[in-house]
C-alpha cells in the first residue's frame, strides 16, 4: 500500500523521536518474545510447547470473543472445554513429575568395589 508507506514516512519526519521510540519499543518486545520462546523450547517438552501454543491462541480468541460480545452457547462451551482440558493436562503432568521425584532411587549394592588381585601372566 503506497499510501500507508507515505503516511508512515510523513509521521516519522514530523515526530522523529517518538517514531524512534516506537520502533525501539517494538524491537525490544520482539527480542524479548523471541528469547523467551527460545529458552522455553530448551526447557519444555514438545508436547508442552504445542499445548501452550494452542492455549495462547485460544486466549486470544477468547479475548476477541469477549470484546465482540459473542454469547452463542456452543462457542462458550468449546472455550470452556478447552480451558478444562488444559487445566487437567497441567495437573496430570505436574502429578506425574511429583511421582517420579518421590520414587526412591535404586539402592547401590553394599560392600566394597571389586578389585583385581591376580597378576597377569603371559604364556
């Protein structure tokens, strides 16, 4: 859109400091988001990453639905089912991790480590 581009350039010429601030704030927000996603993918499982991505999408859809005053019961039921499923998944995942952490470690055999006492003899 040429008109949009010329309007943006005109605004930046009239307000250079504010325009630079807006660009820097947007760039800093994008950098922070990309770093958090990078670190999150290193520490979370692939399944947790997919679930949280879908949760983010449904949160955005929910916010849009609230802003548009969507009240159809099927839409609200679908959103409620999804949020319930996310909660159940989070609870079960947490319970499984707690169970693994509470399980006793396998005991090592008691006694000294075996040592070799015989000398090697060549024929």
